[in-house]
C-alpha cells in the first residue's frame, strides 16, 4: 500500500495502525477547504517557479474534477486514503500525472490541515452567529407581543419581584448577543493563514505565504512557522464560544421545562415542537428543552477534552492534534441543530398570561417596594427591611392579609397600601435596564439596534 511517506519505510503500514490513525471518516467534511487550499497552493507554486502555467492548468483542472466527484458522490475512496488530504492528492495525481505529483511541494500535512481547519472554522463561526441572530429575532418578536404582561421573577427559584415577560425574554436575548460577539471575535483570531509553514520550519523553496493568505481570503499569514502548525487556540476558543451558546440554550430549556409543567402552567407546548409518550396518552413532553440541557454537558465534554489534549504538547505538530476536529465538528453540529430547534420552540410556545400575572400578584412581591417607601420618608434601609420582614412573617404566621398589617402599622400611611395592588410592583420598576414597562420599552429599542448592528457584522 502506497502512502505519502512510504519512501522511508521498507514495508507497508500495519492494518491496525491504519485503523487507529485514520481520520478520513470524520475529516471528509473538510474537502471543500482542502481543495480551496490546494488551489491557492498551486497558484503560489507558479509564482515560486515550481509549476509552469500548463502544469497549473492541469492541476487546477484535476482539482475541479475532484471537487465535482466529491459533490456528486462518485469519488472513490481507497484503503490507502488516510485522510482527506491523501485522498485529494492521490486522485489529483491520477488525473493530472506529474503536475499532481508536484502538488505537495513545499507543503506538509501539518500546515495543510491547520489551513483547512481555519477555513472551516471561519465559515462555521459566522454560520452559528447567524443562527443565533434568528433565535434572537424570535425572542424580540415574542417580547413585543408580550406587551406589559408580567410574571414572577425568581431568585433561588423562589418568587422575588414581578418582571415583565418582555424583560424576561430579553434577558435570554442579551446573553445570546454576547455569544454572537464571542463567535465573531474568535473568527478574527482564526483569520490567519498557516499555509507556507511546512512541517514546522518553512521551506527552502521561495514560497509566497502572503499571496496565498490573500488568495484564500485570510486577513494575515502566520508569523512563526512552529506556532502556525501547532496552534489550536482557535479551536479551543471556538469550542468555548459554542459551549457558552449551549449553556444559554440549556438555561432557556430549563425554564421551558418548568413553565410547561402543570405546577407552573405558564406556557404550553406546540404539538410540532413537543413529543408524546409511548405509554402515557396524556403526555406532551418538552424534549427539545430537555435535550438542550443534556447536550450542554456534551459540549462541556468536547471543550474540556480538547483542553486536556493540548495542555502538555511540545512544539511543533503532534498526532494528538488529530483529536481537535471531532469535538469541533460535534459542537458545531449540536449547537446548530439546537439553535434551529429552540427557535421553533420559542416561536410557537403559548404563554398563559393570566396564570403568570396571578402568580406575580402576591403582595409579598412588593415587600421591597414597601421598604423603599419607608426609605423615602427617612427610615434607614436596614430598619425598613426589618419592619417589612416582620410584617411578612406575621402575615404568614397569623394568616392575616399583608395589606391589613401595613394599614395598621404606624410607619405607613394609608396610601402606601396601593403598593400591594395587583400589577403595581412591576409598574414601579422604573430604573434604566429594569423590569418595568417604561424601562423595557427603551430596552426593546436598544436590543433591536443591537440586532441590526450584529446583522451588519455577520453580513460583512
């Protein structure tokens, strides 16, 4: 069996070695990037005087045919194809002859795979960011539809203060805007071409890494060949950014699971975005939301696994780095699927506004407002906190309505009881960025502007 490195060895590789080291089953998705990199390398070899124009045309024509064969499924992989690079080069050589055999001049699989993976990551990061934007637009639309409706806000999963539903939905939206920023920022650092670094030290052939970088659409070329072939920071960063997206989807999912229970009853699932039970005919299950939670653990595993792989590698390339692709591909796939599924779930979720507002109208949700009213009349906050806390305890212990205790307490006047009226507490949330209707109206405009700015960044 012929390999790219058979000249050094007196015998062929063992079947066990090939089975253990082959990456073709998963790196086939890099075929478009490998062909793009090979085209740029061919043109660079012409500038370096290695290929004639005729040889260039033959090699590029063969690459075009390989691209077509891969696209229509007629490409025949062989047992000797260790990876996508081997397969492409082998087929190009079959088609073009000597020009194909010159394709690898000045290039190593070390800088080749680093280039392929960066090209893939640049494209993937933008694609995921665009998918996030679609989910953000759904959250914005649902927030607009929610108007001034409100529900309990929670800390420690205990009712705390009422918030508008729009404010709650936009809280998830703002987290997702940070994800977009992280992904695009990661893309900026990924946008460096390693091609021309060779195996680790460059080449004696007068290659043109700057021209090749420009040809491939990279913002810059590498500065240090050792770093270029060993750097997988961009993969780790991409995995972290993808994992954060997954964590944010998980948090949305957890709330959907809670809100759609009979115990909460804040929302109902659409039939198209829920599942049934094989045994229990009454069930409607939030599988998308639950899988969003579950897959977050998988994403964390992808990230931590790669970090453990990278932590002790000496310079430059080591075969350990073959383990960078599967976690990246998996994370990108799972996050992309999750974003699309969550978009549909959130677009079709039906909110029970009456149930939400009834839960938020408990007078205890206005306890802080009572304390702040005392502060406005000169009572130190710690004293005001203690007064209201005592009233709440008495109301719960004695079964007396809190409003009656407020009316009877000398620190309050009769008008203060209006703070406990249904809906009053959410109206009183007036500070910028707060949960009340006036502040949320401003926030909606700011969020819409943020989406427009992010859309321009993604389109650019």
